[in-house]
């Protein structure tokens, strides 16, 4: 299955928003891994855009950071229009 460039871009923006929130809250990758049940390596690969995350992984990270996932998607969609 070929990936849609618009969807790939939107996923990249979602990753960036989660990363920005993590750093703004001064939460380390290790701490976020503990909070979310996701491995530190998965977070590292995702933030470097070396791995396409699953919806479950994105939801776990957003919840652990206290961000409604709908807010993350809304922000990503707004950024994609700029």
C-alpha cells in the first residue's frame, strides 16, 4: 500500500506536537516511556521520524502527557494549512 503524502505529513506534524509538549513539560523520553508503557526506543525513533507510529502509540503518549488526542490532531491540521 502506497502512503499518501498528505497523511504522512500530518502524522509528522502530530509527532512534532507531541515532542513539543513533552519538552515544554520537561518530561524526559525515559519518564514518558514509564508514564505511557511505550519503550524509550520507540519514542526516540518516532521523534526522529525514523519510525511511523501506530495510532495506539500516539494515543498512549498524548494521554500520558495529558493532551486530548483530538487537540493534537486539530493543531496538526491547522499547521498543515499554513
